[in-house]
C-alpha cells in the first residue's frame, strides 16, 4: 500500500502532503497524525527493526517516534528538511538509544561512563524517498561493496558505533575507518545519482 | 574565514560521516564551523545529503503489525488528554499505556474529554491490555494499589520523566525493575522477582554518577519479591548515568559493598 501511494502521488507531493499534515498535527488534529502514520509507519518500522533487531523493540520504537511527532510537531522546522527526513532522524535516535540501553546491561561497574562516546544521529536528514526498485539497486550496491568498506558503514549507521569503537572492534586504525566509511558513502552517492531518472 | 589547508583535508574527510549523522557531538561543531567558510565542503555535503535518507530506506522492508496502528494512535490520544498536552514531554510508550489503564481503572479525572471516545477506547483497551508487557502491567497495578497513588503518578507524568530499565544480574537473573526518574519530582522504582533477603540484610538503591554511587534509599521487597518505592530525590541529587540495586547489611552502607542485583543505564 505504501509503495502504491508513493507511486501515484510522487515524491514532491508526498513531501507537501506531509508538511500540510504536520501543520494540522500541530493544531491537535489526530487524523493528520494518522495520515502521516499511514504513509510512513513502514519506513519507520523497517529502519527500527534493522537497528534493534527484535520485533517488539521495533514496535516500541514506532510508538515512541509517533508519540514524539505528536508532542513535538510544533518544534519541527519544515524548512530544515522533509517530514520523512525528520522521522528517519527520530527513528534512528530512538532505536540507537534502545540499543545502547541494552548494551549497557552489562554490570555498570564494567563501563567506563566518562569515556562513552556515541554517535549523534540528530543531524537533519534531507530525505528523498526512493522507489522500491531504486532501493533494491542501492541495496545491491551496498552489498557489493568490499567488506572492509561496508562493515564500518553498517556499524556506524545501523549500530550507532563511534568510529573509535569501530576501529577497536575491527582492529584497524581510526584513520582507516574514516577513509573506508567515506569511500563507501561516495560509492553509494554515485549509485544514488545513477539510480535517479 | 578560511581554514588552514591541513584542517580542510582532515575535515573534508569528516563531511561524509557528518552527512549520515555518524559523528559524535564532540566532532560535529568543528565540521559545522568549517562548512560555513568552505564552499567546496558545503557542496560535497549537499551531494551526500541524500545518502543518509537512502541508507534508511534500503533496509529490508516490513509492514508493522496492523493492530499496532490503533494501539499507537489511541494511546497518543489518551495520553494527550491525560496530560493536557505537554509539548516537551518525552513519553515512553508504556506510559501512554499506563495512562490508559489509569483511565480504565476509574480515575475519572480525564473522563470529560473522553466521553465520545470511550467506547472506541474500551475496545482498543482490550487489545492494548493483551499486549502490554508485564512490566507495564506491574506499574499500573502498583499505581492502583498504592495507598498514596498520586505521588508516584506525579513522577510518571512529569514532563521530564525518564525511564531506566534495570536488568537482573547473575545473582538474580530473574529479577527486573524499572526506575522512573524526574529531576523535578523524584524517582519511582518498581521491581519484581527479587530473591528473599537473608536475615540482617537489605537491598539498597543507588544512583551511579560519574563520581561515585549515591545512596537513594533502602528497598524491602514483599513476600513475592516485588517492590514499589517512591523516593523524593528533588534538590541536589545529580543526574544518574545508571541506577543499581545491591545487597547490603541492614541499615544500608555509605557506598556499595555487596553483590549487584539490578543494574540499568540511563540513556
């Protein structure tokens, strides 16, 4: 259903419709929130599931994200990016929080709290919706990346590990991690440009 | 203001990571100030911007369970009315569910605005009840049973409330707990399956801070190993990075000495 909706009304119209729905949400319109949910719950849920890994946790993230949208719609500046971009940012933020809480369930005494260095997922996302076909092609590009590039990118984006944590886990120097993540992103950028009509 | 070339090279390397939100906050500001003065890096950021959104969309796609839609939307409506819209509250999902339970339990405080939705809500509530996790149910039951239900509720609906999940440690793997901490109103601890205490021993609750653990109070579980405890931590208590429950000699200890039974990190 989600794909059909996208296909019929197109990317720019989705962004406009989202913006209008968010403005109605600010005024307390529950139907407008439901509209945003119907368009993007799949996007939020799928990303959450990829990050947290378990279905009940992904459901919790979905609920947290839409509760946050309801509470904070008035604070979101729609000129900063699309509503879908904001949803992705919130999803990543809530899902990574959850992942960190879980990781922290090792005895507190074993964690050096002062040195916990985490990525900040709250960068504004200029999200352009891609079609299922474009997503499939990009997924292939990601999967075809050399493991040395792909793994650091996945650990950074989907697992929220800092670059120093990635370096430690993979046993490579920090500078190498940065370079490889950058290479992977540039490859994806080029593939994204090609995938667009 | 242009950066030195060496900075430019180092920071340019960071642009891609910045674009996908993979930089820690400590490294973001240097990138941001460089971006303001460097057209080349700003242009690179513009081309990389869509990659983050693409990464979010190329994960395997799954539809959320259909029943979730009604649960989420109605719990938002319920918590909304319950709290008279606090725009800044970061609500944990269980809280919305707990608010629904409070409504159902007859806390008629919120009834006025709900009248037209009550019938729908009752149907949705049955669905929600089935799905509410044990911990959530425990909180609601504990709240209902509390002789003084208002004080914990005040913590739970505080705009700055944060939930901290505590996991049972190796000495008590079945134990679990949740702490709800509000800087302005105090902390509520609910725990279950704590092992029975040997004579002369007590459980003690701690806020772990970067400096040292701070005692928050003693905790005595009931015969079932359950605890519901409200502690007034308003005032000078620092923000916890973790919350822990240890076993200590009766009367408590100034610093933790015994085994850790429950530990959870604040997010």
